[in-house]
């Protein structure tokens, strides 16, 4: 290894130009996502009924759920950088095309639904690929820190994207907001193009087979791995129990308690602050000892706060509970992602990322109507209790599986 390569290998992630390029591209893309979804929801509500607007917003979840595993295969076959660049280029062109269409005409809900459908299909390629990039640009002992930095970028994108999108809508309408989102997607392209990937430490023999065989090989690899197999079950249970109450239950809870829209804002702010603090902790420390055990305990304790949210009548208490949920769930989620990154062979990481993201990004959004119907039938307290039980089960399972409980992040 040359002196330059050795220095690059020993460089911490927050000083590595490769990681910073990737982080800048990811941040721009995340802000673009926030602006895009705000513009889409505003346009859908303005052009149709609330039910039609909800349908437009849900359309993108269907191709994302159906194609996510295939997207992992594509990322491993073609390389994550190439797939991320192509995905962001397509998203930029599609969203800028919609912005131009809205400037010239009023196409109606069909155009919004078509863009949402394309966006969901592209997301199914983008999400596994962006998750497979860190091990190709950073040393193994820096991957936990990279996950913390990614979490901070994600939170920053959500915080900055919403007001930016709202300002764009206020100044020039949805067309301007879609234009801003398209430009942000395009900004990521030169940064991604400048990345230089590390070579794979193993040869990916899956390329000799068909895409279906590649997928089967990836699933077989995960199932046979002593840490990754149980970890996929944990991620699935945690996301399934957590996503519904956060996205649907909080709105119903705030309405029932009379907290109004500002109440939802305070609760989400508490959650975002806690999750951001968890990401900052991992980004600064770079490693949490006994990562598997810590992840299990934070899931189990965080489940108590989720159940308590439905019981408190006071908004300040609810915001404090949301902060604890964000901190504990954010830390457990970041540790799970870091373990996926460090335990998985990079040749299989696209497929591993697709499987781990399938619950939260693909399947969980499809459960929103079920969560709403369950709240109508049984009320918020039982639904939050069941959701908390599922999250607690994920934590207990983590602690019950020896290989997962003893899992450690690499040291520098």
C-alpha cells in the first residue's frame, strides 16, 4: 500500500473527501426529496379531493415495495455508484419535466400519479444502491461514523426541505417547487461522479447467473449469516411496529387530544431532535461498545415510550416522550444499519440493504390504511400498545440471539 493510500485508509470519515462528496450528494438528494413530496402533496390536494390526494401520495409505495429486492440485485450487479447516478439523473429529469408541464398547462391528477409511480420505481433502485456505497468509499472501522453522518444529513434534509418547499410554493406555486427539487437532484450528480470506489474484497460470482438467481443467492447468504439473518428479522419487526404509529397514529392522537397541527409539529420536533442526537453521538464517537446488546435494550426501552404516548393527555409530556422515542429508536436503527454495513460482504450489500429497507420503505407505508382502520375500531391506546409490543419483541429477540447480542462494531 502506498503512503497516500495508507493515509486515506487511516483518515477519519469526517475528514475524508470521498465521504464528504457522498454526504453532500446524499444531503442534496434528501432535501430534494422533501421539497418534491411537499410539492406533490400540495398539488394533489389542490387538484382533487382528499381521498384522491391520498391515493396519489400512496402510489409511489407500490412499485417501491414490489421492486426493492430487484433494485438490490441491480446495485450489486452494476455497482452502486452507477445506479445512484442514473437514479438521481432520472429523478431530476422527471421532476423538471413535471415543473415545465405545470408552468405551461394544468395536466391534473393523472400527471402527478404518473410521476409518483415513476418516482417510486426509481426509488426502488436508488435506496439499495445508496446504502451499498459507504463500504466502497470508507474504511470498515469508519462505517458506524458514516451511518451517524448519514443520519444527520437525513434529519437536516427533512428540516431544511419542508420550509424550502413551502417557500417555493408560496413564491411560484408547485411548478417552482418541483423545479427546485429537480435542481437539487441534479446537484448530486457531479459529486457522485467524482467518487472513486474501493475494489471489492471478494469476487461477486453472482454476475454469472440470472437476476433471479442473484436474488436467491443474496437471500440465501443473509439467511445463513449468523448475524445478518436474525438482524433482518429485527429490522422488519422494528419498522413494522414503529412506522404506523409515527405516521398515522400521531395525527389522530393530536386531533383527539385537541393539540392541533402545532401539537403534531412539537411531537415531531421532539422525535427529530432525539433521532438527530442519536446520529450525532454515532458520528462523533464512531463506535458504540456492545452494539448488538445496546440496540436490543434501546428498542425494548423505546417501546415503553411508544405505548406511553397514547396515554398522556399533556402535550409537553408527549413531546418529551417523542424525544425519548427518537433518541432510543434512532440509536437502535443507526446501530442496526452500521452492523449491516460492517457484517455484510460488500458484494452482497445492495441486496442486504434492499431487504433491510423493504419493511420501512416498501411495506410499512402500505399498512397506513390498516393502522387508521384499527384506530377507528379499537382506539389509539390499543393500537399504540400493539405497536409497542412489536417493537419490544424486536428488542427481546435481539437480546435472545447470542450472535446478535454479542455483535460488535469494528475498532479503528
